[in-house]
């Protein structure tokens, strides 16, 4: 007789957006899933996972996965300090955004933490969750146990073992996001358009080349321009129909994640006396577009 799958401790997903729901769908096969956030998921099929904005006070979660926007990490970490959590709980940091690993180190939470980069696309389409076709790739830095569990849940997992793995992963994901998200948001196209347009590819290569100036000036290594470019093309190809998160935010009139992406890069470049004209232009154009889409008072 076949044994039912083992049920592990709860998983808290803080941020019930498309990515949170995509992960909940996978984890619910072996974990009690909690989606935590101020508003219920857009897809009503996930409403039974939602437990409101407050952290459950009577649970010992196995993981706390921050699928919220990186802009809200500071307030989320502050809230986590108010809850008594077992030392075995693993905090999984937001997968997108610069400066997150540094902020986690500064908060000194009494929890082990890991960083991940999610490379597949997820979105709500006609109020229903839509996830890009496999492979559903996730890169993990900081926890082999998490890598094993993700693999057993059906994800394609890459593990980074470098001493500075979390910071390296931040840049690995960042080189794609810096060159893809804002550019495609400004053009209003899904990610796959990059694979079809030599002009967009040329712009993306320039954005990555400027980002590497900062990467090297900070004394960092471990990623080559060719590796970053192949990551970008692979992501664009595997998520061809996905409208990236910055494009979705722009269309919905939500704040853009520029302060954690291209804006962060510009802030870092200033004291290094580096000039990044393509990133300056992109940020200015995106801010102007966002302002033009705001409702007139």
C-alpha cells in the first residue's frame, strides 16, 4: 500500500502575490501553507491559504519565505522580531533586489537565512494563476536542505556554494533584472520580445556592461559577462509570455522597484565615480512614464 507523503511543519509565505501562490501550490502537497499579507490572493482558489496580515503566533514554521516586494523587507523583518520562532526556522529572503542580503545581516535575526533566485514566471491572468512552462528553475544560496526540499517538490535547483553565496546570488539575479525588467516595462512587451529584437538585445548588453563596471569596482568576482548574458537570454526564453513584475507594477500604477534595482546601482556608482548613462536614461524614462500614468487630481 502506497504511503501518503510526509507532512512537514508550516510554511509561511509573506506576500500572497503570483509568486507566493505559485510556491503555495507546490508546497501544499507536503506542508501546511500560510499566505500572509494585507489583501487576499487575486485567485480565489488560494483564499483558503490566506490568514490575513498578521503572523500566526502559535505556530513553528519550517520556512518563512518572503515573497513580498523587496521594498517592504525592512518592515517585514521588524515584524518578525515580535514573534517567538524556533531556531530551526529558515528565513528565505526576497529573490529580487539589491541590498537585501546586507539588510538581513544588519537585522541580526536569531534565524538562519538563505537567498533564492526564482527564474520562472508567474502572473494572474483573468484572476487565475498562470505559471510559465517548466523548467521551474530556482537558484539557492545558504541551505542545502532547502535545495533538497525544493528538488523533491519538483523544482529544478542550482546550489551556490561560494563563501559569499548570498551576495553573489544577489548579483546573479540582478544582472538579469537590471537589464530585462525596466527595459521591457518601458517597451510594454513580455519577456520573449528580447529574444526577437536585436535592438533590445543591444540595449540589454549595454545595461549589463555598465552594471559590471560597478560589480568590478566593488571588488567582486565570480560571475562573467558571458554567464550573465546567457542567464538573461535563458530567462527571456523560458518566460517568453510573462510580463515581468516591473511592467505589471507600471500598468497597475504601483510603485516601481527601481530603488532596489537600477536606482540602487546608480546610488552605488556615484562614490565610485562611474558614469552609467544607459541606467540614468532608463530610470528617468520609467519615472516619467509612471508619473504620466498616475490619475490626474
